[in-house]
């Protein structure tokens, strides 16, 4: 894996020229000069491996065509000036040396600042350039296609190039995964890794600690359809996401107390516990069944098992926006994580072996993944469940929520020959009955193939 080269600088593709020209025109209108370059980072759809990246387990996403693009010009005075083509996002200016990212309200520009701050901290330079930018995004926000990470990665790319620094895609992905935590989301790095390392035509198996990626060749008859349920959920503004992260940590720590020779304070992820014990995923699932109880644990019980005070628990296991949570569903969350990690391994093996019924086998794993997200991880939404069922009733071989959930998108696997009938069936069955949803169906429902990863484009 090349560790020394920046993401590529590419010519603007024919089908993107009109949009890039518009962004450039806006840049000239605002700043009275031409941009020097464009940065682009795509969103992603996760095919399988939900809510397990932050537990240390591999995931299997692909990039989508939807993206964040920035027209950029370096600023030698160190100023950051941000204008968004969408008028709902207010312009923002700050000195790159004076960035403070608070975790209260996740304003859009804070995601941009996350990317800048991450790069800044990595290079620790005394002479810092800022940049002027016009930001344009097509990834639906808070819909599980990772608009936030596309924005963070695009910003990190802009800061990198504005300062003429060099970093490989993989290094950048590691930095960007950490810097989204400035705004409070404790994700595991899947979104940033796929946005930065994607290769057109291929899904990727992404492994963590250290970050590694492998191309995954999907069966030739497989097509994917994304449907936005149009229920929105911002991960940084609500505690649900971090609560799941904390429940997984507590599950690992409580399980660790049942194992001789394992110090629970040294364990923060379910994956670390497996590694320490040297067990298979099936053995971990048995451990969960034998050592945890299915009913939620109240905080006091957790404190008693770990022999800590509630104040100490905040230090050892909780995060800023989960200190108020007093009930933790450890059995269900750990069961989801270990079973989902197994499904990712199975999905990859099917793609490698390409048996005659690969499509059906992959579809079945996606169905199981959705059921586990819905029933064990409690991160679905009634609209997502309906969309999954409507998709399956209209020819999808498998269908599941994708991304963090609690709203957002589904991804369905379908025989390539049946894409049109699936799209028509879902349009009629899910969107048409609801006039508000139906008015958005053209953006909300689409077939997608694996898109290319982040890149720079020459502005001329
Ligand atoms: P997602 O699943 O899309 O990553 P998040 O809740 O993590 O959802 O992040 C969504 C937030 O990202 C939005 O509320 C907004 O602040 C920011 N965002 C996404 N797209 C854009 C955009 N085009 N311009 C400005 N901010 C954006
Ligand atoms: P989305 O839905 O894109 O915000 C989040 C996390 C991922 C992963 C998924 C669930 C961030 C930036 N992203 O994605 O790391 O945990 O949820 O699989 O926190
Ligand atoms: Mg996000």
C-alpha cells in the first residue's frame, strides 16, 4: 500500500463539468478570484457490517456517486472562509490558528473545522495557510450515506493541498476518522476510510487497527438500490449513537470481569476482548449468552460489577453526551456485534467464491443484518422497516437499513435485470402513498454502483 502519495489529481469528468463550473462561478462571485483547485469526497453505502467498526470489526461498504465538492483557494494569512451553495448553511470565517470546536450544536461548518483541525494537529506547523472555499454537497444529510464524513474528508483534503503537505489516502483516513470525534461522534472510521480509498467498480472490505482495505468483487448479476426513508437523524445532535458505542464498551468490560487474567480496565471494545481471549466469534456469542442477562443493566448494577462509583464510570466508560444514560442493553448489543462481524466474514467469502446462488446468499445475510439491527441493536425506524419490506416484496433478494440508522436509507441487493421493476415497485409502494415523500422520490430512490474515492481536480 503506497504510504507517501496524496490522493490523485484528476481532470474533471465530462458528466461533472457543468456542476463544477457552477461551483466555480459561485466562487468567483463571492471571492472575486478563480479557485485554484477542487477537492471531492464521496458518501458511501454500507453493504454489511453495521455498528461494528467502533468495536474493531471489519465492514464492507462502497462509495456512492453522491459527494461533497469544494472549490478552494489557499489563504496565506491563515484565514478560513466558508460559503455553502445551499443557503440554509450560513457562511463562516475563522483564523485557522484559532479554531475551537464545541460539542454543543453540530453546525455544518464544525464538520469542516474537524477536517482542518485534524490535519493541523497532524502536521503541527508554525506557518499555517488557511483557505477560501465554496462547498457544494449532494449526499442527503443525516441519511446514513455519510454526508458528515464526506464533508470532513473533503475539508481535510483542502487543508492538505492548501498547505502543500503530503499524506497517503490511508494516513488521511486514519486522521479523518479521529477528527470527526471533535464534534462528538465516536464512530469507528468506516466512512472516512471508504470515502478516501474507494476504487470505482469495487466494494471494499475495511479492516481496522491498523487500517487495511481489500477490493471486493461483487457478483456480476448483483445490483444495488438505495432508498431514503426520508426520516432524518443527526448523529452528533442526539445521544443514541454514542449510547450504542458505550453499551458495546460496557458489554466488553462486564464480560471481561468474568474472565480470569483479563483486566476490564484495559478493554474498550468487544473486538479487543475477543483478541485477548483468542476465541472464535461463535465462542464469543456463547460467552454473551452464558455471562450476560438479556434484560437491560441499570447503571447501579454495572457499577457493582465493575466495582466503581457512578463518577468513576464516567471516566472509565462513558462519553460526554451519555453521562445521563442509566440503562444499558448489553446482551442484545454484544449479540448484534459478534453476529454482524460473522456476517461480514461470510459476505466476503461468498464474494470471493462466487457460487451460483451468490446473490441469494448475500441477500440472506443482508436480511439477517437488518433483523439484528432492528431487534438487537434497536437502531432501525418504522419507516426503514416498511421500506425494507416493500423492497423485498418488489424483487429485492435482500434489503437492510444502512449507516447508523434511526432513519435514513436502506440498501437492497437485486438481480441486475430486475432493477427497473424494483424501482417502480418501491416508488409505488413506499413513496406514492405519502405526498411529501413522493415529491422527493427522484432524489430519494436510485440504483448505485461502486463509485471512485476522494480526489483533487484542477480548477481550469
Ligand atoms: P450522515 O449520516 O449523513 O453522515 P450526520 O448526522 O452524521 O449524517 O451528519 C449530517 C450533518 O452533516 C448535517 O446536519 C450537516 O451539518 C452536515 N452536512 C452534510 N451535508 C452537508 C452539506 N452539503 N453542506 C453543509 N453541511 C452538510
Ligand atoms: P453515519 O450513518 O454515516 O453517520 C455512523 C458512523 C460509522 C459507523 C456507522 C454505523 C461516524 C462518522 N460514522 O455512520 O463509523 O459506526 O454509523 O455502522 O461516526
Ligand atoms: Mg455521519
